[in-house]
């Protein structure tokens, strides 16, 4: 979603993502795949909104999810979901 400085929605875009289930009751996601989705969404919102400057990006619905990272901040594991039963 792109909001103007006045708070008015200028454009919206969404891409559904799916969890991978490599084992029973496991849920994980490739961090690079999420990065790719964010790139696509930003491009689509900017295209729909026209002449805009992106000043911030927010996420929702990632829940209790984490990944191991190296000293440079690069993910070295999948995004692992913690879904309470």
C-alpha cells in the first residue's frame, strides 16, 4: 500500500505466499523468496501510484517467525515459523 503524506491511499498490491512444510508440523519459508516478493510488491505499488518516493516499508502477518543470520546479517537458514497449537 502506498500512502501519501496526507494519509490517503495512493495504491495497493498484494501477493499471497505459502509456507513450505518439509516435515509434519513444520513450517518454513525461503528468506530470498520473501525478499523477491517484497521487490515485486514495491515495483507494483510504485507503478500503480505513479510518481512517488518510497520512504518506508512495513510488514504484517509474518507472526512469530525467525531466521539465523551470519555476521553480515544474511540469512543462513529458512524462515522458521512458530505456530502455537
